[in-house]
């Protein structure tokens, strides 16, 4: 295997050019090579970590914990305790059980609600089968977090990896906007984070995905101020 950091730099430049409103959070599980992670950190990328070991790896490079999202909707208590101890204060959830764990072990943590995409994107690895709340479960989960005095700052989804139809971003982002509206109706703090997942490919596939993402963001969130995409 050959790792060309020049290619990494070009890819980051292309991301900034084609998705200017979306802040990249690199999923460490894809490739935890320290040289790769260090280069991405220097180029301004944040990080998506799914475990204690991934958080440890990123922090060992001198990355501040506020550049990490603990993106795992089903975490062990020991890993939640670790995240709290090092100041990783944003995580995903999709169940009442996870709300209760966070309330008990990391009450300062801010939450991002993981939802299932509304349609099958045709991806070879459809993560919606494994993670994410159904739309009809969302009000109950938002209320559970509110009752636990936890702050829900946004919504996340993942249309899947490998051959996903980029048109699926339109439905997924529109559904995320409906969740923002639900939170507002519950008099919760205004949400400001939209996590559009991963599975992006390089080359023409990324270009096509970027067009659909930008169009969908404009359609659903074009009039919103202070929204952070990632």
C-alpha cells in the first residue's frame, strides 16, 4: 500500500471547493494511519471517532477534543466515561437507553440524533439497517433528551457506502429539516448541526454527490442562519 499525502491534500482542497458549507469530519475507522490523520488535522479536518481507541489516536496527535464527534449511537459506559474525562462533549444517539447512559455518565455531553434515511439509496453497505431512529420515534427521543436536561444540537444520517445513489441526499436532508422543526415545536433549544454522514467517493462520483448535497441543503436550509454542516 502506498500513501501519497499529496493526493490527500488535493482531495481536501477539492472538498473545500465543492462543499464549501460542509466541514469535513474524517471517519477514523476508515484508515487510522497516523501520517494520514496528522495531515488531515493540519489541513483543518475534524474527526469522527467510533470508539475509545480512535479518540485516543486522534488526541495523541495534539488535536483538541472539540474537533471530535463520538459518532457511535451505542456506546459502552466505560467509553462514555473516557470521553467525559478527555473533554469529548458531542455524541450521537438513536435510543432512550443511550439518553439515559449519557444523562448518568456524561451529562455535559451534547447530542446529535441519528435518524434513518427515508429511502433505500442502493448502497452496498446500508447503515440505515443498523443505526438510526425512525421518523415516528423522533418526538419521543427528543422529549427523552429534553426531560434528561441534555441538549440536542443537531441531526445526523448516513445514506450508505458503496454505490449509493446521491439523489438520496434530497430526501434525507429534507427529513432532517423536519426533525429540526419537531424540536422547535417542543420548545427545545434551536438545533444548529446537520451531519450528512459519509461514504463519499473521489473523482466524478464525489462531484455528483456534491451537487446533490448543495442543492438539497439550499432547498431545506437555505434560509437558516448559523447551521453547521459536517
